[in-house]
C-alpha cells in the first residue's frame, strides 16, 4: 500500500476554537510530518478508518502533515527519518519483522516520537523493547460500557486543565498484563464505575514517558467510531501527537545503538 498524503478537508468545529500551537524554535520553516501505521495481524478495528480521518483533520487544522500506511516495508531509515512521530493506530499482532523492528528501534533512539492508540498495546508481544515503549501489553476487556475516568493535572499537558474530571464516557476498557513502569499517568479509570476491571485502584488509561532516546504517548481510549468525533478525546489525542512531535527537533541517527539487520 502506498503512503498517502493528506489534503485539506473540513475541520471539526470544536477545533476551530482552539489556538494553534507554536512549534519549537528552529522548526518554523519546517512543517512536521507524522506517519499513521494501521497494519493489523489480528483483530481489525472498524474505527481505524475514523481514526485516520480524525488525524488527517487534526493535521490540516494544526499544521502538521499526515501520511498513512499499512505497509510494514515502509519501516526503513530513509522513510522513517522524514517523520517527527509514528502513530500506531490500533495495530494488532506481529506487524513488523525483525529487520523492520530494528529500523524502528533506531528511529526512536535517534530521537523519534511514538503515539500508540487503543490496540497498539495488543501488538508485538514477542518484542520486549516495544512492550517497554508502549508501556503495557493488553490482557483483556469486558463489554463496551460507560465508565468514569480521572484526569491528573500535568504541566507538560495543559490539556489536562481543560478535560472534565471526572470524565464520564463510553468505550472498550482494557486490562493490562502489568502496570506500566516509569511513566507519567494522565488518565486513570475508576473500576467501581464499570464491570470487568481487574487492576485495582491504580488502573491507568493514558500515559507518556521518555524512552530509549525518544518520546512515547499511549492512550487506551479509541475503540469506538464515536471516539473520533468527541471533542475531549480529540483534544487529548492532539496533545499526545504534539508531545511526540515536539520531542523530535532533529533526528540524530548517530545516537542509535541498535544495529541494522
């Protein structure tokens, strides 16, 4: 599948009310690019299509270029070095072979950014490096249902001041194999507010961290098609993409220590 470039499309009305971000010094003349990766080797979420459309619209509104692909062979240094961030949108199963894994490791080590959405944690279980990047692996879930989320204020994420707390919404809620380590949690879920939670009082849903030279942001939210038209969901997704982009002022492959295969 060829990588497709975004075109100008109608913007979400809510996004027109939000100020455009200022990019870091030294990048004013360079429009950031992100690559949305959508390959699935397991369950394929119907919401991937809506997710792609939503990210394209965010890019058009907030001045970053969005390319999309489900072709793992695009994971080469020549291709990845074009991007400030790579977004794994509900990827499932083993989507990258050993050579592509090495290329992606080198990209992050060079200072690249990563955004994982929903089933990005149901991906690459036999690649421990990826497990640490995403933060936690998927374990299971209950039925789609309403639940209560709690938002933690974070100076690096001003959006946390704008999100409701408690945040009540409907989605598919994951349990993880283990709690993520060495991450900053932005959103957790109240297990008393829904059925199926098995992680106790500390059950994170959204987090971020520096990892192996790069930056990583993960949000469990996003199973339903409706997620990608929710104003608060979109605000948080945009903040995660901006976080991943801002960390990559210029890739430096001299810092990469994973050898090419």
